[in-house]
C-alpha cells in the first residue's frame, strides 16, 4: 500500500510539472525496463548521468542494477518525488566518494549530492560553471570556468581571458574550503603523488586573438597552490592517470586543420613521452588499457568524422586495437559519446548521443567486441560511475 501511494504522488507531480513546461520540452518520466539476467560481482550497479541539451534543464540520472538486470530511467525522480524531476542544466561529471554520490551540473552552477544507494538528495554545493570532480583524502576537487557559461567562440573579452579555478570541498560538511586559480577554462583533472593535474582548455577563445590554452596546471595538494603549468597542446579536455603515474591527456584540436590527439606525460620523469595521432572524444582506463572513442566535428566539412574505437596499451605505449567493436554494429552508432569498462567482466559500455536532442542509448559490448544489449537512456547519456564497495575510492 505504501508503494501504491508513492506512485500516485509521483504521477500527480509529473503531470503538474509537464503542464508547466514549454510544449517542445522532453520530460523523462521514471521507467524501469528489464534488459539482462542478473550479474553477480562486487559491482552492484552502474549510474549513467545524462547531460541534457544546454539550456533545456534536462539532465537526468539512470541506473543499471546488476542484481536484477533492470535499467531505470530517471531514477532521481523515483527517489526524490518532491524535487524537480530533472537535475538541472547539463550534467557534466559524476563520482562516488564514501556514502555519497556527486553530480556536477555545469550550467546550473551546482553539484547535486545524493546518497549513493538510495539516491535520496543530501544537499547541494554551489560552484560557478563547474566542470569535473575528483576526490582525495576527505575532499572533493572541482574544476570551474569561474566566469559565466557562454557558447564556444562567442564569449566577450572578459569571458575569454577569465582564469579558471579548482575548488576544494569538504565532503563531510559539503562546504567549499579553498580555491586555487589555474589556467583558462579548466576541464578534467586527476591526482598523482600529492599533486593535482588540471587540463586547461581555453575553450571560450575559439577565433580570439589570444588563442586556446595549451597547458596542464600542477597544484601541490598540501599547500593547495599552483606550482607549475606544463605546455602540452591546445584545447585540452581529458586528463587521466594510469597506475604507473603516466597522465593520458587529450586535445580537442581546433575543429579546423588541427585534429584531436592523445598525449602521454610521465609525472615522474616530468616530460612528454609520446604523442598519438588518434582522434579522441572520450577515453577511459581499465588495467593496462586505454579505451578511446571519438566523434569529431570539423568546421571545414561541417560534419563529423567516422567514429574511433581504439585501445592503447598503457604499459607498452602502443595502439593494440584500432577497432574493438568486432560485429559491425558501430555503423549504427550515430554519435559515440561516453565510455566505461567493467573491471571484472571487461564489458564495454558506450553511449550514443544520437542527434543530441532525442533520447540517447547505452550499448554494452562484451570483451570480444560483440554487442550484448542496448537500452534507451535520457538525453545525451555521457558519464558513468559504478556502485560497489571500494571500486571508486582513491
């Protein structure tokens, strides 16, 4: 009886919300669909953060439950019937630390914090133009463009020259306790041996005289001060470390004559050790493998290049697989966008953003590169985090 009244309240709330929206809005009502048989490991589930189209406030959270084999669309609305069904404007990153899950909602200038298992809302952290999050010894570190959100290449001089920052957040109190200025428009970050490495993009300066940023900021985590900026390449995005302390850094290029690339930087030797002429949009590390996907836009052709699905061996620094999808189904992926790999089964999860307006898809491939299943997700499914004890802890 309790569940019956819960769903009645949720339906009435959803109808009221739908009535208040623009006619062209897409509302992602909670729905659970069976897709597989249960899987048994220390992974309990997989959260999928859907970005939503900028300006639409359509970011949502989905959940694949390993114990039931079911996929739930917009699980945040299930767990928080008194809150708006959507999380806000552009879900840009997601992470789990301790008992909490953190969702970075970029254009809404906030981080939504929920219980990692029940998804019930715990609180909110206000950070302007926040981008990516990483955790270390009781603190969350969040990159921020600091200035207002603007369309790429359309910012004012003040926006273009605005330096970014990394904010330090106490994960117990959810209070901001520090701020360190870095380069312009910083994106991904990672932590290696007491230092935070931050990929600066300068993404607001497309076409501006100053040009893109080309550095990685290095922050001493104890003093929380920037100690160095390392020149790498223009318009940086990805920054992920492997178990040997090598940073894998991606450049988006300039969307014209300079393509995206991947750079390997040795944090111990403090030097760039290899460049990969491999188009990259997103990447993830699992064991000794760096999985790379891309869907690169060209201003010259006014179109997207064919998708990349490659694997780099992070130990040998060699491309070992230029097409990890083996059954030909990559031809049906319109816009490869997000990626994560199950550390136990080696299943590969890829998201398809389709046309960036309608519902996207989550597609699961086995370690043999053959598709196992796919499911309809929210709008622009993009960012993943596994639920399970000690899987995401640092």
